[in-house]
C-alpha cells in the first residue's frame, strides 16, 4: 500500500532524513570517504591507464581536439567505449546502490553492515546487463552527470558543456535558443527520472524503459511534495551554509587574536575550500537519502525486494561483536581513527581544494581585447584592454582571399556585420569596407600590419593563428609580416588549435614562443611539443596542471569570465588566464597578492 495519505508537516523531510541518519549516518560517511579515496587512488588511474593503452594500440600516442574526435569514431575509440563504459557504469551504480540501501534500511530503522550491503549490490549486477544496459549507461554516465553538479558519483561528479561552446552559442539568438532548449531538456528529463536510482536498486526491473516509465508515474504522483521538499532543502542548505561561514569567520578571528596577525586571502580561501569539500562528503548521501525517503513514501511496498528479516540475526551478532571489541580496544581505536582521519583528510584536501602557491608572474590575457570598450578584435577593444591592465592582448588572425592577414575571429561575418560573407572570399580591402556592430559599438576589421604598427611597442600580443581551409602560404606570410615589422620575440607569442601549425611556426622561427590550444584531451600535456599550453577550463585539473609543470611548460586557461574562477585558477597553480573581464581579474589578483605576514598593531 502506498504511503501517500499523510498530511504535510513543516520540515517533515528534514525530520525523516535525521531519523535515517541516526541509523546509517556513520556508514554513509565511512563509505563515501573510502569510495572517494579509492576513486582518486585506484579507479581514476585505472581508467587513465586503460585509455592510454588503447590509444597506443591504435597508434595514437597523444591526441587532442579534432584528433581526439577522430580517435573516438575510429575502431579503437569504439573499443575504448566497449571496455571502459561497462566499468564506469558498474562503479557509479555500485556507489549509488550502497547509499540507497543504507538509506532504505535507515528508513526501516535497521542498522546493517556495509559488507552485507555490498553483497546485496553484487547480487544485483546480473540483472543489469542486456539491451537495457544501454539505457542505464546513458542515464548514469551522461544524462544524470549533466544535472548532478555537487551530488553526483565520485567517479563522474558532473559534466559541463565547455565554456567556449556556451560562450559562442550565447553570442547569437539562434545559438542561445538551441542552448536553452538543450539545457531545458536535460533538466526536464532528470526531474522525470528522479526516482530511477532507487527503482534500479530496490526493485527487480531489468529493462530501463520500465524503470523510466515508473519514475515518471511516481514523479507525477509526488510532484507537489517534491516542490515542497526542494524549497525546504534550499532553506536548510542556506542555513547550514550560514552556520559554516559563521564558524569559519569565528575561527579566523580567533586565529588573528592568537597569532597577532592577519591571515592572507590564500589562507582564508584554503579554510573555506576545505570546509566546502568537507560538505561535499555529505551532499551525495543526503541527496540519495531524500530521494529514497520520497520513493519509499509513494512506491508500492510489494514492489520493493529488499531482505529485512534475513539480516536481523547478522545485525544483532555484529552489534555484540562490535561492542565487545570496542570495549577492549577503545583507546587504540580512537587514536588510530584520529590519525587516519587527519592524514587521509589532509591528503584528500590537498588533492581536491584549490590550494596553490602565490604566482609572481601570473598573466592576464584580454580575450580579443576588451569587448566593453569596442568590438572584439578591433583597435578600440585593444586600447580598452591596455587601460584595463592586461599583460597580453589575445587576438585572432585569418588569411583573406588575397593572402593578407586580417584580425578577425569568425570565418563568416554574419554574426558581427549581418552580411553572409566569408573572410576567404574577400580581399583585405573589401573586408575593411564592412562595418561591424556588437554591444552598441561599431568598428572596422584591422589588418595584422595595422595592429603591429599602431599598438605601443610595450604591449605584448598573443596571436592565435586560425584556419578556414583555404590558406595559401599562411605560415610564411605570417612570419614575413613579423619580420617586416621587426617584432621582438619577447613581445609576441603565438598559439593555435592546429598542431601542425604550431610545429611549422616553431620550425621557421625557433626563438618564438609557440603554444598549443587544447579544448579536448585525456593525454598528459607533456606529450605535446609546444612552448606553452592553453587549455579550455573544462579539461583543467590538478593532474593536467602537474603534467605541464613536469614538462617545464606554462599552462594558461581559457576563457575565464567570473571572479570566482579567476581566484580558483590563480590558487590552483596555472600560469595565467585568457578572459573577457580583464579589469575585474586584475583587481582579484591584486587582492590575492596581499602580504601574508602583516603584523597587527
């Protein structure tokens, strides 16, 4: 019989969660702690090694960008999916299954060992395979991670659309509409499938189509309770966040009083980051607890196939053994537990938190100039970037139909001028007759010659060589332009998405710093022969940064457009960013570089 006849009560779900955690709280935390540690030290490295072995098997020593896409649609890419996806599915399912079983036994006011739950999870595996596996893998590996930032699995905590894609789509009405529709579909599907996880774990279904249909039915029956639950937990989350901030501020103030000095922004950020990542240890178990409580309230109890009576004896025997052991070894257990928590907790914090050393020569590059001062890639935008305090101006170069070099990003001018014309179909003179419009500004397309002539010699440039497929002697023309203007090598760096272009430029001008732009890769950066790396933020993590450092090469991140992200990447240890908010980024870095040891009077 469905448990739906209860009147709503204030904070009812919070009370239910607290009740569940009385029985399963310690098991939740212990399991999540160990599973996340295993993910960092074992599961993650395993997937990395396997993927690179398949790359080597196919003759792909290091792939990125379009080469990675070509690998994925090759037979070896298909092989990697066939091998790695089932492993990923099993690990993600196993983590959620353990948490859901713990929550369900907590609802039944029953304590059970993690060992017993793991045995239950293993017995579920044979029912997951078959044609239905595709639907489950799609949900757990793709659909849910797009929605689950902060509440996802340890192996795949979340997926994000790369910022450069959303940024470019948002610049046009059609692109904005397409992005909005896609995100709306992701949200709607995840809401409809909100009960898929407990159904997958607690019921005997083997076909995911039935799982999804039942989830939709349960959602419809519980939609108003879900809304109340979301509002309730928004309030609870804000309250907990407020309490955490108050405690941290109190700790900082106590430290100031005790040590007689102010803490630097980096030290305070470390404290807040540690607290934040400590809370992430709770987020996934709390989410699964809430969903399991709602599911148990609305599901038919006869559909749930979870052994309860069979575990009673084991639970009682285990409790007696535990009590006896604890009585005899309580001091040793407390000491060992404290040491383990401190050592492993610090290790995880060091890996997960945004902690790094202060960067003395941290570079801010203005993405296509300052678009709040003029149209991107125009002289007005470049002059605005200088006023905003950019260390470098990042600009784009395309070759025109007559072999000249124009400073423009798009191959087609429809977005900026409304005219459906291609850069490679027009001469430089024809291009410069077109008026560009953007953000209330108007302007003209400059040539690379004009930029090198008109900008002050002290201003450094990061020139991106872009391609459209109709180039003629492109690299030779570019190098000849630099030499004609007697450009000093310390004023110019060059970057490109095309790995072949990186090598060609470096071969002609060995003393010039040439970088490789990477928007997708799973390889260590040291495998790529370039002087520096420019990595899209979705693919930036501690391991990738470390691979650049080990290779002795700078790593920059693009495109960073929030102050929080500027602060994060500064403390994470990259060498600089490419950004549209140059002035704000400069202010953030100025604050972060405050002295650490200022003595108080």
